């Protein structure tokens, strides 16, 4: 799995696994699905879904999804990715 660097709120840089990235054109925003290798239960890994922006080349900042309409679009995009 590809590793990317994200910049945390406290300014530290963290390497995480990039599961998938996608853009939702009608709202012109990019999103990522990330993993930090955290196991939730047997066979299940915790994932993070966030909007992202490239701060500097190769360093990304994550932006929380707080708008319900945006979250619905993100869920629809993820469903389309899974369904292929």
C-alpha cells in the first residue's frame, strides 16, 4: 500500500497508508481514505475519511467533513468505488 505524509494539527508529520483517493467534481473537493494500521477487531482495520489539501509537495493536511450534504456525496462516491 502506498504511504503518504500528513501534517497533523500540532504540526507533526505522520506517515499513513493511502487506501484510496477521489475527487467529487460538482463540489470541487478531494478526499482520501487512510489507514494507520489500527486494528478495531479481528480482521477489521480502522480507516479515516477526510477532505485533503496539499500543503507543500508531498505533504497533505486533512480537513474534517462537517457538512451533512458533503458527507452524503462522499458516501455515494465510496459506494460507487466499491461497486466498481
